[in-house]
C-alpha cells in the first residue's frame, strides 16, 4: 500500500469469482471502514454502468463519511489488456477542515454594516463548528454531481435499497422474492463478495434459491 498522509485514505478493491471486496486499506479511520467493509454504493453504480470502459479514472467527486466529514474522492480502474475490470484503487481525502476554514475566511473578510458587531476572534472556533450544516446543504444542492456515502456493512447498503421490514416479511411469495432479487441485481449488489449469503439470510431462503432467482432475472 502506498504512503499516504494522515488525512487521506487509500483503498484497494480486488475482484475474484465471488465479487469485489476490500483487499487492503490505509488510514481507514477517514471513512471508518476496514477490510470487512463493503464496496460503496457509488462504486457499485460505476461497475454496474461500466463507467470504466471509456476512462481509467473518475476524480474529485464528493464523499461523506459516517461521521459527517466531507471527502474529496477519486477512483482509479485496474483493467487487464482486454478491458476487464480487475480492481479499483480509491483515494478519499478529508477536506472538512479546509472547507470550514474557507467559509470562516469568507466570513472574516466580508464587509458588514457599520452598526453591526464584528465577529470576535474567540468566536471563530465556535462559528466554524456551526458550518457543518451549511456545507452539507452546499454539497447536497449540487445535483449535477454524485455524492459517495460510506457504508460499514453489506446489510446497510441493502436496506438503503429495500427496507428491512419488507425483506424480512414472512408473507413474501416466491414471486415477491424474485422481484426483490431483481431490484438488488439492478443495483449491482451481487457484485459484492459475500452478498448472496446475506440476502439469503435476510429473506430466510437458501443460498441456492437466491442464485436461482439471480439466474432467472438475468435470463429475462
């Protein structure tokens, strides 16, 4: 793993016959992930849409960690000579402090009405802590770009797609379960290593049953 500054996370995703997984990670405290964590939903979307076919990288998109830190993220695609995607290298840099400083400097350097009390130096730290909500709004309002969120488990990603109560509903018919598998397949969930057994456990069906549903929806 390459040397990285303490505010930059470097993640190596590898692909085997069972899907993508984190093979190694440096500075996982940035996103709160470990080698047991899944690939992100945005990365799944890139893989599903084959974004790697026309480029070798996607850089400088926004990310948000579980703690609410703002990340500047980049993904580099590892392909063989035939263009087959074998892995990903992702770099996520925590820029929360830089963004807070930017807004604070804008506040400190702005002109105010002469009768308005200027911001005191001792208020600077307190003010910077209040910027988080404004910065989050700024990030989310930029609808032209995608934001990457970092999940700590495959279950968390699945429940963001289909509510847990629906997945665990004991009244689900085989047709219902097949439709759920179709939705998960469309989202790229089954590109993640270990996802099939987890889906089977949640829906209380066998692993072969999930594989059968996957095969059927792919053939339709």
